[in-house]
């Protein structure tokens, strides 16, 4: 990877010289965000709490870089363009524990393959939450709900079509077929099919209806006759997002989703033990108020229930922030994160998790 980066950087002067002689067709871009954080409150059993958004022990604090993007976009011709993006974040670790780098995007775009639609091939974003993140505008504070709770992967190796269904761009679509494995190699025959319908009835209003099917191997069980039965184990996800924006003063969004895993929950009950569908639900509400060009106030609330048939696994997640932008490409955002946990059926409860941060963001191209 280091050798590849050196080769990539060595190409930059050649690209700049070429761009001076002809119309620029290629560009580099990227951004970084990180924080100083302090874990104000944690339960002593935080490491064993499942389905949590906040981790780490109480009083843990320090400086961290949470994401670095390095992106190269190039127009090969009037019809074709490519994107290559590298991503560095703490979750991608080298064997010695240092931050690693992985490939985030690597795709070919065939522009206007037929009127109003573009074709994509390669490692690319999925339709699940790409637009909702852009509408909120504060990925530097947290992932989109579907990404945060691992409901849908943010990338897939796939083919897709994306475009308009009408001349005015009110009805837009995105259809993708991929491996369903993110950026990891495919090892089976099962695929994931994604689709969303994006409505823009006005400049102020956006509505997105999303759905996907992830095909999985059947579950084999032994019936009362000693024979094997095969049970469907496919995963179905549905999501609805509505966003409203009033000029550049404020914007508000609400999103709700449900994911069903066929026969994904084994209900114990002696002789009545059986598989049943596992239903995961969640919703998110956010708002952004721009006081002026320098200062903004941000709020977000997420609710998540991993299994509606099991008590004790729902979560409430609050995000509050105050952003200062001394430059269009730089922001400094003090923020606080709070997560609460549902009491378990046996009466056990967990203390809320609270983390305070000062988040720094900048575009470096």
C-alpha cells in the first residue's frame, strides 16, 4: 500500500502539467475529521453491552483521527469517468495496531448510457443512505443510522443504474445489484439487490423510499420425522426518509426503517421452540439551524431496537453540536453524545454513556 501511494503521488506533477496544456479532466479531493474526546460516563460493563454506538471506558480521553479520504476523479472521455478513493480510519488497523488504509471506491461511470441514466461498475456507494448523509451534512459527527447499526453496508462491488424518470428530475431512481459483502471478495453465489426512489417535488423537499433484499443460504433443521427442512433466511430492508430545507437557514429530516430476517430468531420454549422472523426497527430525527455563515446548531435523536420480540436491546442515542466555520472548508464543532440502554428482563440496568468532543474538519483540496 505504501508503494502504491508513492506511485500515486509521483503521478501528480505529470497530471498538473497535462492539465495546464489541455482542459482539466482530472482532480484530487479529500477531507479529514477527528476530535479531542472525553468519555464522561460509562457503565462498568460497557465492553459487554451489545448493539451500542458508544464504546470505551469512563475517563478515557485523547486525540483521534476518525476518517481521512483521498479521492481521485478523472474523465476518461465525454462518455466515461472513474473514481478511486482511499479511506483511513481507526477501524482499519495494521497488524501493529496503526491506522490502515483501504479502498473505499473504485468504479467506472458510463455517462448517459441511455437518456437520463448513468451506469456504474465496481466498488461503489450503495443507495441506502448516500443522499440522507448529504442532506444532513454532518457525517463528521456520526454515520447515517443504517450504517451506524450495520443494517446496510455503505459500499458494495456491484453494477448499478442511476438517473431520472422524468425530464424535470422530480422522480429519480437508483438500482444496484452487488455481492452484499462490502469491499471484501465474494465467496458465494448469493447477491444483494438494492433500489431507491428519490422524489424532489421542490427545492425544499426530498423524499426517499429505499428497499433491498439480501439473499442468504437456507437454514437446515431436523423436523419431527427426522428429515431436514430448509427455512428461508433472506434479509429484507425498507427505509423511508423525508427531508425539508428552508433556504440556507434550517433543515430537518426524519428517517424510519425496518429490517426482517426470515427465520432469524430462535424462540426457545421447550417442545414449542421454533424459528421465527427477526424484526429490527429504528428511526432518526435531525435538525440543523444555521445562525449565520459562521455558526450552526445541530441536533439528532436515534432510536434502535435490534429485536422487537426481545426486551432489553433497544437504544436511544442523542447528538448535540455547535459548529463554527471560520472558513468554508474548515469547521470546529464542540459536541456531546449520549446513549441510553433499555433495562434487561432480569432487572439489570446500565448507566448511560456520555462522551464530549471537539471535532475538527477540513477539506484539503
